[in-house]
C-alpha cells in the first residue's frame, strides 16, 4: 500500500496498524497545497452479499455524519472526507501533530495533583460536548488523548467508528474471530465490558486515567476490594481528599453511583479548584522527542481509528513547555493573585468572589462579565474558529465595520452557530440606537439545549432586523450563560437587572434556573419570558414573569387524558427525579389531574425515584408490576435521562409508556430503538410540516438544527418585540404582554398569555415509530393527530 494513491488524491506514506476489518494509514493529501498529512482509515471485507454491502454502506454514512458533527469541536479531529471506492470504504480525518498522554504517564512516576486536574477538566469539557451529541466515546485512555503540539491542548481521538461497523459485519457474516472489542481493559467500566456502555462509562474511563496519573500505576496493577469491586488506590498516590472523592465517584463499580453526566463531574471538579486556588499554576509538560521522520508522533495516531499500533516503542525527553491554563487571565484590576482567582472562578462556572450587585447598585458594564457578552467574547468555548475570534477582537475594540465582513465569512463556514448570527446583527447596529434584550442559556452546562434556545432568539432577531427593526429601531441581543446552576442564574440576573439598557430577558434554560432568577426580575420590574420552564410555581412569582411553554398543569392534563380516555388505563407508576423541581412539579400535577379526572380508580399506584443511587431499571420495573401498574409515566430531567431510557429498554413495550417533554430528546429514539416504539409524549409544540421548519433550513443549513426549544425561544423573542413595539420601557412591556388582546406571530401560531403569564396553548402528542429512510430503518418522533382535551 505504501505509495498507493487512494481516491485519486490520498497517497499512503505509512502504515499505522491493521486488524479485524480495517487498516489505518498516514497519507498525504495531494490536492492541497503542501500535501498536508491526514489519517486514512480503510474498512474492508470479503462478503459479496449485496444486502450486507448495503447495510455497511448505511452504517458507514451514519458514522461519518456523526464524526462530521463531532469534528466541530476544536479538540476533536475534523472529518475531512469519506468515500467508497470499489466496495471499499474510507474515512479521512485530520492528523494531529503532537504526542499522546502515554508519553507523560510514566509507570512508577506519579504526576502531581495540580498537573492532573487540568487534564481531567480539559477532557470532561470535551465529553460534555460529545455526550450532548448523543455519542459515547467507549475508549477513553491515555493513547487516545493527544497533546497537540501547537497549543498543548488535549485532543480526543478514536471514536471507534470503524470498529463498530466491523463488528456489525462480523456478526452478519459469521466471521466473529475478526470482531474487536470497542474498549480497553483496565479503563473500561463493568457495564461496558458486558456490551452495555453508558455516558457514565466514559466518566469511569477518564477517572481511571486520572488515578493512573496520580499513582504512576497502570489500572491493571491496582487491586480491587473483594466485596465491593471498587478500585483501591488512595494509599498509592499523594492526593487531596477532595480530588480523591471526585475520582472515587467517577470510578464507582456500579454505574448508578457515578456522576451521570460530564457536566456533573466537571462541576464537582471545579469545586475542588475553587477551594484550592494554588492548583492553578504554570507547569512543565513532558514532551516526546521526534526523529526526522516523525514516526514517534505517528504511532500514536492509530488513535484516529481502529487498531492498536504496530510498535509500542517510544522515545522520551524533557522539554520545557507551558501548561498554563488558558482560562486564567486578568479579570479585574488589582493584584495578580486576586485577578487569577476571580477569573478562574467565573470561567469555571462558579459564583464570583466579588460582591453581587444590590438593588441600589449603579448600572454595571456587562462587557466585563465573563458570563455575559454582546460580541466582546465568545461564550461557546468549545468552538474556536480563527475568523470568529478575529471578528470578536474587532468587536471588543469597537471596530464594527471591520468585524462585519469577517463575521459574514465565518458564518458561511459555520451556518449553525447562533452566536455568530447574533454577533453579526449586533455588529450591524454598532453604536447606533437599538432596543436591547438578553437571552440566558446554560452554554457551559447543557450545550445542546443552550444552542437550540439561542437559535430561536437569533432567528427572531435576524427576521426582525431584516424587516426594519421594531418601529424602525433594530433589536440588539446580549447573550448570558448560567451554567445550568441556580447560583449562577441568580448572579447573571442581578447583573442584567442593573443594566438599564436591557429591557427584557428570554430565559433561563430549565425550570430550576428560571425559578431561581424569576424573583430577581420580578423585584426589579423587568419582564422574563421563559421558553422552557413548565413548573406551576413560576405562575405565582409575579406579573413580570411569562412563559411560551405550556405549564405542567396543561401537560399533566394532556397525559391524564391520553391515559384514561384513549388507552383506558387506570393505575400509573411514575418514575421521577426527587431532586428536580421540574420533575416534582409535573409529578404533583399528574397526581392531581388523575384525582380530579372523574374516572373511577384512576390514580398513581407507585412513585419510583430515578435519582436514588441504588436505582436499577430492572428492579424499578418489577416494582411497578408488583404495584399492579398498567401504565408507566416517565418524567426525568437531564441528570437521570440515561436511567429513564434504560427503563424503557427493560420495559420493552410490555406496558404502555407516557412521558413529559423532557424526553423529547434525540437520545430516546436513538438508544431506545424498537423498545421505545409507541412511547407517547406530551410536548410543547409539534413542528412537523410548519413553515418555521423550512425557515430553519434556510437560516441554519439543516432542519435538525431546531427543536421545540428553538420554536419556543423564537416565540418568546417575537412576543418581547411585539411588547417593545407598544411601549419600549420595562413597565410598558409588562403591560403590553398582560393585555387580554395581546398577540404576536410565533413559530406555529399566535402567542398570547393568560392572566397569570401562562401561554394559551395546549401541548401536542408525539410518539416514536420506525421510519424507513436512506440509512435503513430508523426510529423517529412522529406526530399523533389526537388533540388533548381542554384542561379541567
């Protein structure tokens, strides 16, 4: 293969590894200036069965699309191309110059805690993005973490796409001897070894990497407790109790006892940082020495794909290099120590150590806040585009005319980035007159939902300004990040209410954060329209609080109606999260709706807490059966979504399942598959066939860039614009939205509000069904024509 030209473009220059159904090569791209190197992965098999070939083709395309999506993150290799040639399949990925974390982890040489924490924080941030795309990496280990030469950042490689396809081929053809495990012993969690990986399986693997770094011992060298199967390691490393506690929870043997999301683990880790600021120091990185051929670096790049390297030989030397945390910088005037401490706290998602503004404070300079921006900084930290950064630098300097063409060019390359579109519209306003609102989303807490919300606001702003603005005045949007944390939501709200230019707020990203901030907005008389909070409690805060989402009372009535009138079921077992205000609010409303339904024997026979550390889906389902339940109602929040999906898998259509809007999530059909068919959800809005969805395609380049959150954030922005058009003061906007005759054109109909601020709109029903497509049978949400009955 050496010297062969693949796809009339990629010249093979080195073999990295081979095994199973594939080979990995280093190649030169002969059609790009300088013939840059890339990684070429080749999937090959001998079957001539056309059905198997078609199946592989569909799988290959689906995996390529996933890699394309993941490559949007700066610390994941980009997919450069994928193609088929003579029934052989090829993936071309970015080649990362650098060395693997293996080069820094020397057996018998523990690494200090203050060097390990940045590694954990860096990789957890990447996993937060990966998991938000519904992807499990499955093979987190030092060899799959490349320290990029140009900036010393870690890059996560080898998402196992070819291994997964190869194993599917092996099963279909009976060539099981060629199948390969998609994990590495020692780093893999028990459930992953049994073929049932979860998001927290990746967290386990990263925890083992951290323990390896602190102890200098490979995971295979560490003993396990005979009774609990937990790893015994604390006595083998010099580590603080706080960090040890985090690592222990990351590596619990039972998956239900681990952090259930990368966001949760990241939050816990940053608490360790916050209590030990001396950890934030400059360190030295151990870097490898490359020979003239660069082979030492290349052998690590099997990571980008598929097999173990042909050679494990390594050459090492100590080279000074900075490992300064990029997030540390001067955040406020004062001593350097105080500046570093404040910046690291605020960037890490913790409340600032500076005093929070009071109601009597003077207006603040929002541009100086690490959580708020109208263009002076990017709050989407995972996506670093040179053009975007150049434009932001111009915006920060007030050079709006220079920023506009750069933002336009950057947007063509990243059509689905809502921050770019908002900053572009803000730049076009420059220093001119504008009406300003803020949108608060959990960008550093729940990235996918945050982007969906931002797209709704950005699309509305774009339409409003292209149509001439609000009574001739353009709309300016400030973006704020509350990290999906109540304390941060309160901090952001206090800053926004003290900025007189901000007329109203769209936000926040969850019921919990919306409730945390609502009283602050109410006390200062600034309207908040929340697109996602359904908690009934929100209606009692005051007359400045509105929502475009149906309340839990409306959703509960829709679920009750479907249960007792359509399915003729009477005894419900509710699976909920006792720690979530959303989940508890909806549970209480469902119980109330059944009690007052007027239907004999309609009631809740069991309440099962998904948040319990000892919750097991099999046991939970058995408990529901023992309680004589004839229907399951599943109302998780994000933190326990994985458990809820596993429950649906265990149920496997034995009992009918109803769910709230929280499960209107691509992960349910993707992972639940056939077991999720027939699950019925009461959702805020059904976009099927709507003109809004067509506009989404035009604005964002793809229809799946939008969700119900996008539509409801769009509705919230349009409602505020209509209110501003009637009276552009904070009090005037509240009066306008409260008027019985108020209405604004929304994504799927008119937006108007009841006297308590709730929206006048009933939920819609959707279900999951198998759908035949170009990639074979898939599972998708489809609308149910049945309409909920009017609320009692």
